[in-house]
C-alpha cells in the first residue's frame, strides 16, 4: 500500500493534519519522564499504560523503534477555558477515538503497529490496575506520547505541523508506528 492510501485511511474529520515520517525522525528524550512522575494527570501508577507499569523510557523507545515509520495525527480544538479539565479531557478522548478508528482501517489493510495517543489508555471506564486485576486489552491498550518520552515539538517540526496554537485553540497529537 502506498503512502497516499495510508494517509487516506488515516483521514478523519477530526484531524487537522496527518503525516508520515520515518521512525528515525522521531526524537526521544528521557528527560520528559519526570513530568509523568509529577502525576499532574493523576494516572501515574494508576493505569497500566502509564509509568511505572508501561516500562522505562528506554523500553518504551525500543518498542516504537521496532517499526520503520510513524503516522502522526494532529487535531485542533477550540477551548473556552484553559482550566476546564472536562472540556480538555473530552477533546483528548475524541482525538484518541478517531485515532483508534483510523488505525483499525490501517490494520485491516495489513499494517499492524503500535499506537501512542494524546493521553493514556481509556479503553475501559476504570483501569483494571486500580482493582488489582489484569488488563482485559493488553494487545490494544496504548500509552501516551509522554510515557514514550517523544519530543513532540521536534516531531511536529518534522511533520510540518503547527505545535503551538493560540487564540483559544489547543492541539493534540498521536502517532501510529508501523512497518510498510
């Protein structure tokens, strides 16, 4: 399948931009891991897809580097109040759900891979980790770009995407690493 077909499968009304890059253009920086450890999102040690359960920065990087390419997704949202956690959470959820739909189409065409979302896995209403039970979706759960220590600004530069939005706009990003 050629690049144009993959990009066509990735398109969704929610995305402002999608781009393909070689995994060699994805920059990782373990210095981002302390942001997860600060637990500002409340998911550190509370979600299987988040640190410390997801793996070390080196393990996370190795998982993505197994693949040759990355499909990068961007969505932009009008945000009325930068402190409205509910509005931001809903936008992230919509972004990740659109990614999952696009990735399902790509996988159906024979391109298995690994997703890194705009936030931690939200496949379950409540993560099984909180109940001390195994994850019911170990093959499809996804971690966020932060858990992978992806340097998102450098990634957006490599894709020609706008990283910083202004005037009440917020951008979310994710990627799908795959061979192809």
